[in-house]
C-alpha cells in the first residue's frame, strides 16, 4: 500500500516532495498516484527505439521534472542521466539507463 512510510522506504525524499507541495501531504500523495498512471516512460522507450532523440529529450526532460518535483530519487537518477545525454543528442545505447528507470518505476508501482 502506498503510504508516506512506504515511499520513504523506497527511497523517495518525501519531506522534500511534501515541501514542494506547500506542506500538503494529501496533495503530494495524489500527485504520486497520478504519476504512477503516467505513460511517458513507455513513450520514451518507443522514441529511443526509433532513434528520435529530439522527441526523446523532450519526454525525458518532462519525466525528469515530474520525478524531481515529487522527489522520487531512485527514478530521478537514471532519468536525469538520460536527459543530459539526450540534451546533447548523444548517439549511444540508452537501454541500461532505460532499464534502471523502468525497474524503479515498477518497484514504485508495486508498493
């Protein structure tokens, strides 16, 4: 069950996330639940598979913003790294970073 405590155990910086939500814990939890419904990670995977680095950057950047604002640190790390490589349109194998992000997203969804 998704709670403040399970999010903390997962590695989210819940206190920072709640602060960004003006101290409103219920609002923070609502945003986290909404984030769990987001499909940008799947979109990012498709864009990378197609070699569309411009669109992949936009998607990764949006995903990074959501993760960072909610202080979902375990997922923020690989998404931020991908975003920075994509910012410079680096041609590389993104599968490792994508796998890390997907793994963290699945862990979060399983809470």
